[in-house]
């Protein structure tokens, strides 16, 4: 059985009758912070009331954390909710996407009938964004989505190139949406974010979410930053009346205050990412140098995800991503014991199948 979306544990359980070890979704492997759990439990006491439709306390907490005025922040039911809302408000006729990238940008654009130009990222360049993106940004384009670091490749773009893209978008009145939901997992995220250019670039929007860094996928909580307060109001007004539950709002405020949790994450992820990347390489896979809490690799085996699922391990089959083919997979970086379990399972499969010592995505 194939699972077309990461984290589809319920489908796995229906098919196999047991809980998997899930490498297909990529929230923080530390799980929900204890401070967030406590805040959520306290918030249940007032769950008989409607939540604040304007997320005032949460936006103030985000404003303090991000160093931006609360009037330039809109909260939503995860980043996916905000993607749909901003596309509905902007109503672009033509947009530019990279391929591969997060599929929900394309889904939102197709829903509104936009034409899409794809900048295909090349395997031989490790799926790195290049200056070719500038040629895509011409008069008539209304919207550009970029994911930094990109999902599923984990690649970060050169910030000098991103600033050239930002200027090109300004010149042609193209809205530039940068998805930074995974940026806090990279080394020195402050050196890569475009947040310092928000106030001087009204055409720039940045997406963030609590889903990944804080392991809060089930809370459904994200936010958008924009230097254009008018656009923020329009996007806020495009959602349902109470888009964020009171429990999620309280959880978000608590998460932002938990510096200890963020320090534990920064200490954990780099070593585990290196361990997993080195092990996958030694097993003969082509591993791409991702910077986030997941890794893209090529195995040459289009059934690898199925054979792992039969052994209780769920990984992300990336053949459904535009720009990737069968044999590409994404795995989350998890805790040491889990990572070693995945490595051991792959080693057993290699021994059983007699894999060669190396794989090439161009074979």
C-alpha cells in the first residue's frame, strides 16, 4: 500500500493493524513541549467559550518573538490554511513555483485557476535554486512561492540570490511568499531569513508554523508575516470567523516562551542529521545535503517504502512530487534510537536484496 502524504498513520494502522515508527512526517522529534501540554490543559477550562477571533495574545507573543508589529501578523489553522487564504485574496492569474517543492502551493493555485510556470530544480545541482529563477519573473507574473529550506529537498538558497529575487519581484509587482516553516532547524537561521526586509518590502510575505519546530502538528497553528498591514487584514478576513482554537492559541503562547526546548532542539538535530546522512550514504544511497530536520535520498528501488512499511517503518515516498521520480524518499531526523532502528532495517533489506554499494539517480 502506498501512502501519498507524510504522517498518514491512521491509513497505515488500518492496513497493517499496528502503529508504525513514522519517518514520513517531520515535526520536532522531541515531541510537544511539556510547557505546551500544561498550557493546553489549562486552556481546556475555558473551552466552553469562543476563542479570540483576532488571536490578540498570540499575535503579541509572536510580535515579541519576531520583532515585528502585531498588526503585521495573521494567525491561521496551520500554514496550509494561510496559503489557501492568501491565494484567495491575491487571486493571481500567473504564478511561479519551483519543482520539487511543497505540493500545497500548487493545490491552492489550481483551486483559484492560476496558470503556473515551473522552475525545475536539477538533480545534478542537488536541487539548488539557481539564477534561472530570475528569468521566470517577468511582467504578468503575480505570485512566487519559495520554500526555505525547501521541502522535500532540505536545500537552502543563497541569500544573495534571494535578495536579487526580492528586487526582481518588487520591480514587476510580484508578491513573493517565502515559507520559512523549517528555517529554525538550520544552523544560524538568522543568516538566512528574509525577515529584516519585511518592512521595506510590502510585496514580501513570510510563512511560519508551530507544527515543525514545536512538534505541534495536531494543534494546527501557523502565522504569516507581512509588511503590508492592509494585506494582513484582508487575509485575516478571508478565513472562517474563529480560525484558531483557544487551546491552540494558549499552546502557541507557551511554546514561544520555551527557550529551553529550542536549545535542546538546536543541540540534538545537527548530530542526528549527520549520523543519518552518513549511514544512508554508507548503505549506498544518494543523499542530498539537506539542512533541515529531514533528508532526501535516492535508492533506485521504487518499492523501498512498501518493504519498510511491512517491517513497521513509514517513510515518505517522493515519487508524487513534481520533479522527482520513483526511488526518491524523504526521511525525518528522529531521536537516536529511532534513527538506529531505521538504519538497521535498511541494512537488513540491503542484505536480503543484495543491493549494490552505490545508487545513482541518473541510472
